[in-house]
């Protein structure tokens, strides 16, 4: 008996996949709707039927990114499990950056999207910073990290700045547009440099083995 045929991806999904690939590889401004249509194999008018502008594609990609972010924000942590939880956090947040590179890298090009989405991004930043503070406090309680409590909020902000703006930094200072795994892991390395001298040797060794992409 023949296996059932797999349904072909819908045109809208193909447009989203192709545009994400092109934006990641070449930058938002460098990719036209004509180039996306060519990649998908459809007319430009067909693309406009699904997405009237490139900014509409940005909004659709942001909504897909939010699904990954919600999964990452759901990570639980306790002092006994914090090393594994933080390693998982690193892998998931840098998966977000890897998959949606241009959203992190090219905001100066695609600009503001909508007040609703901007409010959601602001809440994500606040929740991520609070999550990082909780991770660091659990590391202290478990004896993995030696830092005073009043330094945890600045550390969380700095950690998130390195993670969030790493793709932009590489583009602006080293002309790197598309990230590879080495560039991604360099971002992880840089953020650990913020506090690794305060980590216990076993915790540092654990992260070296488990926290990289």
C-alpha cells in the first residue's frame, strides 16, 4: 500500500520560509519582494496577496519568534537544578537568535512594527531580565556563584545586552551579516566573560561542556 502523500507547504508558509532565509543571509534592506517572489517561484502579485509589504513579513516572523521565546520563558529553575536550567536557557535563547538573526540584527532597517508588538517585546525584555536575576540568585544559593546581591540586576542587564545585540555588534564592527555557529558560540563566550571569574570551578566546567550551541 502506497504511503500517503505529504501535503505541499502552503504558499504563505513558503513565502515566510524564503523571506526569513533571505533576510538572514543578506539583510532586510538588501532583499526586495521581487527577490523573495523569485525564490518562492511565484509572481510578485501573488506575494502581495499574502503580504502587502516587507513589514508584514517582519510582523509574521516576530509572532513566530514569540512562540520560541514563550518556551524559553517557561524554563523552571531551583538551586539544585540551576546549572542545567541556565545551560538550557542559553541553548534556547541562541536558537532564537540563530533562527531569526535579522530580527535581532536589522532593527535599524525594518524599524518599528506596531505598538502592540513593541509592548510585547518590552515585556519579554523585562521577563528575561527577571529570569536572569533568578538564575543568578539560585547559583549563589547553590554555591556556584560568588557575587553580592546588589550586582545581580546590572549583571542581568549586561548579560541580556550581549545576547540581544550580539548580531548587531558583529555587523557594525566586523561586517558579519549571516551568523555561523562559531559566531554564535562567540556570543555565548562573551556573555560568560561577564561573570565567569565569580563562578565555582565545577560550575564553569559544566557550562563549558553544556551551554554552547
